[in-house]
C-alpha cells in the first residue's frame, strides 16, 4: 500500500516552535518514506523520533551539545568537524588508507 506523494512536503512541515536540529533529523530519517507512509504514520514516527532524540541516554546529550553551540542546520551535505577540516589528501587518498591516515 502506498500513499499519494503529491503533498509530500506538507507531511513533514514542522510546527511553528519546532527545534531546527530535531527537524533536520526528522527530515533525514523520514524523507525517504514520504511516498510510502500515510500522514498518520509519518506523524507517529515524528513523535517517536522527537522523544528519542531528546530523551535517549545517547542521543539527548548530543542534541543538547548541538543546541548549546547554537547549531542551525544549513541543509544537506557534509559538515565540517570541530578541530580542523579534511585536507585535500584525505578527501581522495590514493595510498589505500581510509581518510589518508597512516
């Protein structure tokens, strides 16, 4: 059974007071299922994942750390890590190592 994907962007519209970090996680997690799940199922997963991200003993501290830093998701793509970025050598290693590390 499939759901009509013509209104897929409406199914993941965040509420006005939504946490942008949680919303970015929800969009990444639920985006592939917009054409498959009904709006009710999407809302159930949305509620479940929101509680998980904000209360799970592993996820909640990560969420809190991002909020404390004032992180605002800018969209999809690679994120720079704290303490340096990837060098050009690490981006395309030809020496058979992972990430150019020796």
